C-alpha cells in the first residue's frame, strides 16, 4: 500500500543533513521545501494542478 502525500514524514532527512518537507496547501497546489539543517534559507518548489492528473512547476523560490 502506498502512502499519500499527507502521510509522508514531513521531516525526512537525507545523508547530507538535508531536510525535505512536502504537502498540499490546497487541492490544486503542492509545495516541496528543501533546506539544510544548519541553514534558515529554504528552496521551495510550488506545483499547480493542470487538469486531472498533471502538475506543473509554477514557482521556484530561492533564498536571496
């Protein structure tokens, strides 16, 4: 049985101390946040639903 995005661990950590968070902000928008544990400057990928099964990256937020 596969996990839904809501059930995924919101604080998964990789081998390089990178924290990943992901989830729906509403039915048609999904956000992925990537951040190093020692940094306060995350990178965010914002995806919007296009049709029933397609997603498009609408915005990439980079730290200044």
